[in-house]
C-alpha cells in the first residue's frame, strides 16, 4: 500500500524548494523568512533578560551611587544617571564604564539639591529636574552647565518638587510637578505652555495623586504615572485627557508603587513598580504583555526600581534606588507587521505549491488512463 497517497508532502515540497526546482524557489525564501520571524516572536513572548549591573553598595566614589532615582539613554549610546543622594549626575558608556561626574550639593549654577528626573534631548544635551531647588537645569554633552529655568511656587510655570521630565516631538518639555499635583509643558527655553491637573490631589480624569514619571509616545501623546491612584493616564499634546488604565495590586497588569514609564520601538509601554519590585509591559490600550523582576539584590532583582529608559538598541535601563544600582535588560523585538505578512505569504505559497502538485498528479493520472485505454 502506498504511504501518504492522499496527502500533500510538505517535507517533499520543502526539499524541492531547497533544490530550487519549479515555483518552490520563491516559496522557500518566504517560508524561511516567516519561520525566522516567527521564532523571534516566540522569544519575544518570554520577556526581557538580564545583561549587567552598574554599581553595588552605596558610595560617593566615581561609578558609585547613593539612591539613584533616574537614568536616561543618550543618542550616543551612553547613559546618564541622576545620583540623587550624592547631589550629582554621572555618565557611563553602554558597557558600564564610568565617564564623568557633574555637580555637587548647592543652589548655584550646575549644583543640585536632590536631583531626580533626568532626560537627554535629540542634540545630546542633558536636562535635570533639580527637585529641592525647584528648577530644571541644562548641560551640554560634556556636562558643562548651559542654563536653567523654574522657581518655587504654584503659579503657571512655577515648580514645587519637579520629579520627572520628557520631551515631545516638537522639542517641548513635559515636567511632573509633584507637590502641585500637576504636569506642565514648557518650551526648551523655559516658557510655560500648558498645565494639566491642579494644586489639590484627586482621582478624577486628569487629576493626580503622587505623580511619578512620564513619557511621550509615537503619536506625541504624554503618558503619566499616577502613583497613588495606581493608574497611568494619557493626554494629547494640548493636555486633553484621552485614556487611563490600571488598578492597585500585585497581579499581572496591576500596580503598586508606580514610578516611571517609557516606550519601546514597537510602541509598547514599560513601567517600573517600586513596591512590586518589577517592571511590566503593556500595549497602548493597557493590555498586559509581560513582566520582569522580583525583590532581592541578585542579578535582575530589584530593591526599589524607580526610573527607566530604553536605548536605541531596545535595551532597558533601570535605576534601583534601594540597591544603589543601574540594571540593564535586553529585549527581543515584538513581532512586526512584516513578520505577520511573511507568515501569511508563506501560507499562500503552501496553498499554491499544493495545488501545483495536485494538478501534476491529475495530469499524470490522465496520461496513464489514456495509455491503458481507460480514457474513452
């Protein structure tokens, strides 16, 4: 009895494809591409992996930290760290080598008093939220002081403990104004543009309680960590409320101690959670995807994850204020539209190849019938 007499042999089709016979040549290329991309998709579902740690015990030597609150990846690939307890910022290479230290305790130009949020603009300039001095300071790529703006108060353009900052596509800056329970937008020259929220804490749409970090997505909308309300809120560039998601707890997709957010190249949102000792990944409609981290001091563990940044290679950098470290994680890109299209094309070519085999078998059967006199 013939084996697989009524079935299409995919193994045989693949063998013919690899030998370059017939219409299978194109099929082989598409199928191979689809399989590789599908493999990447499987790996992406496993979440990030630990790469390295900068720092260890608390200290004030170069390369050491005292309660680092934030980290920012620069266009150069280097990373800047807000070394909050040491009233300074530090720069490192992507491999973790120390490059420079900027600042000291004080209120003068280029000095800090509890620096927290840090960001790098498209030109490589470094901006620091100098929290207890209620101002934002700017430095060039070498750490030289350039300018500052901000003063203590609750009027438009004033600050009361600025915690975090992020740039939009127009080069304007969003600042989380912690004690004023609001976010504000400024030009890069420090001119006030927009205020969202108010002086009183609240839980309504567009209100905040214990503000955390913020980030701008590919559509130029700003997403804000609303810590005490255990949610993330989204606003357009004019400050109009758009959406929110999240609830309190330690389950998948829940928040406890929500501290910062950042977007990856796929458009997905990552957050840090101080009290859950982890990071989580979501789509921009709030659908939970994956998480990483447990409490501890070992590789990939967290004591108090605070700020985070995602570099141009998709690596995630996390400032751990309790462990006095900066942790780097690697991610695999999410499955792209191209990957899905390739899989669809592979299925199409399989169908074409199967039809081709079926037609050839029919032709051969017809020829045999003619030779044996069964054809009429």
